[in-house]
C-alpha cells in the first residue's frame, strides 16, 4: 500500500502552490521516496483561476476592481472553467501516482465523495448533481473539482467552501455554470441555516484528509514543515526598501532579509538575529501577521535533493534609521535601496512580494 503524506500548510500563494505541485509531482514520478504520494491542504489569498475551458467572459468583475481589492488572476492547466479561491476555503491538491489504478472517473468521484462525507460529518446532507461535477447541497455547490493528469501523476484537485466570503463568488460565473437556478454555498452557511455553528477550518481539513486517505487506499502519514523560516522587510523612513542580492552560489537573486528559525528560537528572535547578521542593523522587528508555506527550490536548499522540502515562513518589518549603512554578510554580494514598486519588480518569489506590499502599506 502506498503512503499518503498529508501536509496542512495554511496560507500558500497561488504561484507557490503551482511550484509545490510541480516539485511534488517530480518526486512522486521518480519514486523519491518510494511509494509516497502527497495531499496538500491549504488556503489561497483571493485569486481567480482559469481552467483549460475557461473564457474571460465568465469573469464579470472588472480587472481594475479586482486588482484594487488584491485579487489575482491565473491561467492553469487543470480542467474546468473559472474558479474562485480565497480565505475560508479548503483547497486540496492531491499529487498521486495513479498508474496502478488508471481510472480518472473513479479519481474524480473520490474527490467528490470525500467532500460529501465531510459534509455528513458535520450534519449537512450533500450529494452529486446530475449534470455538473462537484459536491452539492441541493441546487447549491459547496465544493468544486478541477484536475490535471500527466502520465498518471495528478495535480490540482478540489476546493471545499468551509467558510469563505460568498460574495466573492459574484466576481465570476462559478465554473461557467450560468443557470440562475443553481448557486454557491458553504458549510458555514448551511449550518447557520440549520441554527448550528460552523466548525473550525482545521476540523474540516482533518475530516477531508481522513476520507481521502481511505478512498485513495493509502496509509496516511502526517507531514509537518521541513523547516521554519523568517523574512524581514527593512524600510527606511522615506519608504525605500533595503534588498540584498545573494551570491551566485546561493542563487544570485534579490531578497529582503531571510533565514532559518533555529531550535528553541522564536520567530521574532530569529528575525532580529538574521537582520543583525545580514545587515548589521540592531532594531526591533514588527510582525506583519503574514505566515505562508512554500516548497524550497531544490537548487537552493541543504539536505537530500531527492525529497520534497516544504518551508513555513513568518514575515516581519524592521524600520531602519535614515542614516543607516548596511554591513553585508558572506551570504550576499550587494545591497540596494529601492522604491516599493522597484523592489516588487526585482523579487522572484510571491511570498516575498506580499511581505513587501504589507510592509509598505503602513498597516503593520
């Protein structure tokens, strides 16, 4: 029996989610480690994703309106039309080797069945629709499915509405279904209509993970993050961002301060230590209330190259004095001061860009 490594990741930027699935798929296809598949349960910031059959006409909100409210739009290689992802929704990305059971209809049916059983766990009767995929409570869709397979390795998966802001679905024609008799709902909304409180999202994730492991006929293994890291965005009083350029052996790209949390160290303690070590600054750090997960680029990480590595990163802000002079460590070859827009154009990773946006917004 194959193993299903279950990763409960919390917030993941959509761009990072695509990289996570790609790297996990490479490891599964290579059998590294042997017999192990993955299930990623996570939450995305507000994003509209367009499947292979999507057209722009099913996004009904203007691009300017969406951009002003922080929505991203991504084209994907999954099946289906346009879908919304956002806070309060459990997104599931199973990355499985189905070569021993090459049945796409059964696989999609398993995703639907797991959502149906999860609804039942919390007292809501759900089922299938005769014409449309997904999980339905009467004429209201509570879970969507959109998958991709390459040489029987799966990616993408499902989105289960635990407790999202349902008004965000008004920005699209969900899944391209324009029938006015059909709508979108959530587990929280259905329970509220029955006079019951919604469960914590963590409980919903646990229910989904248990059902999926059984339906996939896998032995479950809970997988925590392989490492915990911090990022620190150093800001000058005039709003400029201090960035550091890594040495070529470490990737050669620009970044704010980043580093690992050492055993026994708090995230804030690690952030202040890394800031001092990498720039010479000894100033307080302020939480940005942003924690996210991502897969580590195999070319940049330590440890065995044949295993998937997932990091959980907590972001901070550091306010530097106007006359600050940077003192580089051996990890970096150059530092520079940039406007927020310039910094965003230089940063290669979605999580670092979001940290800069949060730090520059003045809300920290």
